[in-house]
C-alpha cells in the first residue's frame, strides 16, 4: 500500500516538498485554508484538501509534515492541539518550528542543546507546539521530529518592496546576527529530517553561515539593482519598522547546523547567501507563479 503523506499548510514551502515527494512516486495531500490555495495546489497537480484548522481537525494519518503557522494571536498553538487529539492514526510527524524559540542569545553560536527561551509571542506559540509534541509522545508513544527554521529566502521572497521604499536598516556595526535558509534547501532538509531524524529530536535548519540583517538587505539591494538602504542607529531605525519586524531585531544568534550535517549527512545546495541569492532570480518556481 502506498504511504499516506499529508502536508499541513501546503504553501510555498509545502508545494516544493510536495513536488519532491511526487518525484519519488508518492502522492501527498496538501491541506490549506482557502479556496484560492486549494485551486493553486490542484492546478500544480497536487491533491488538496481545504480545511480551516481553526475550526476543524484534518483527517491526518500516516506521515504528516506540519508546515502551517500557529494563529497570529495568543501564546499557544490550538491548531496543532486539535489535530493531535484527533490524530491517533499519525505514524510520524515533522513539525516546522522557528529558531525564535531560542530567544535572544546575544549573538552567540548555539546548537540544539541551547535552552528554549522564547521572547516574542510568535516564538512562544511555536515553543508551545514543541511542548505539545513532547507531551503527545509521552502519552501515546507518538513519533515526531522538529525542525527549527530561521529566515526563509527564495524566489518571490526577497524584500523588494521594502528596498524600493528606501526603508532604513540598522547600521551595519550594530545589526543583530540573523540566520537564513534557501527555500529549496529547506524543502530538501524537511524530507531529510522526516526520514532520518531521531524521534523527539530538534534540528536547526539554517545554511550555517549567518550574517547580519543589514548584510542581507545590502546584498538583496545589490542583486536587484536597487539603491542600498540608508543605515541608522538602532533606535532611529526602529521608528521605521513595524513591531513585528523590530521583534526580529531584538534577537541575535548564530545557529550551528552540525546535527543536520554530521548526524544526518545533509548537503546544502546553497550554503550561503553568495550562492543562494542569485538563484532567487533564475529559479523556475516563483512564489506567486
Ligand atoms: N517567512 C519566514 O522567513 C519563516 C521563518 C520561519 C518559519 N516560517 C514558517 O514556515 C512555514 C511555511 O512557510 P511558507 O512560506 O510555506 O508559508 P505560506 O506560503 O504562507 O503557507 C502557509 C500555509 O498554511 C496554510 N494555513 C494557514 N492557516 C491555516 C489554517 N487556519 N487552516 C489551514 N491551513 C492554514 C495556508 O493556507 P491558505 O493559503 O489557504 O491560507 C498555506 O497553505 C510557515 O509556518 C511559516 O510561518 C517562516
């Protein structure tokens, strides 16, 4: 019998994962909230189910790749909770979490043994999801793995509008460290961790070559042929940013990816921005395609 694979939250990352699974002869089902996304998946040749996780639990079984975000409010993850309670037929679940669960690390290099200390509500919701999964495993023997993901970049995801607007950035010497992963490497790493990750374990999925947020914006401007954004001291730059954007600036860390590389043998196609950014212009799959 062909393995049942569900991709919950089958958007930009999910569609790339689905395409990889199809190349292996599998037929995953993507779960989305809106009619528009359902039609987009079907047009891309992916089996799809429309289900609003805020009010319903998806009929999950077999392998589950959970890419859907938590709700925008609160400090818990009720969408996952609903499906875990209903999902006794789940064989293995991969949960996409965020590196934000580590909170601010003062620019230090950290690996997965660093304590979970989420600062923002956004990261607290993801940490709640991780705790739910650990409790699910204790109670039911459920099999799961977690990937902790930083900023995702790729085709259609570059900060073009912001650069066109000339929005300032934090001066290079005061900018926090940030970590990135190219969306195609994320899709590949998702399947690598799903298949080979140790149950109950978390894996940082970044490219292993962190830079600063300002470096990222300067590189994107150069790539897109746009003027470099003005650089301001942090408190001045803050007045030009949304609260959500600023919450990213208040955290600085450098993610080690030894576990993904050494324990699972993962190989990056784009191990740094120098290789990954140019590929954002030439890739065939654009986010809005
Ligand atoms: N942006 C970043 O740099 C970053 C960093 C770390 C982690 N992440 C996370 O990575 C994950 C994948 O990112 P992505 O770019 O692929 O996201 P995306 O393109 O926005 O896709 C998200 C998917 O989740 C579905 N979804 C959202 N709310 C739902 C609900 N209530 N019920 C059912 N489905 C729901 C959406 O369906 P509809 O389209 O129908 O709403 C969509 O298919 C997300 O969880 C994101 O938060 C992003």
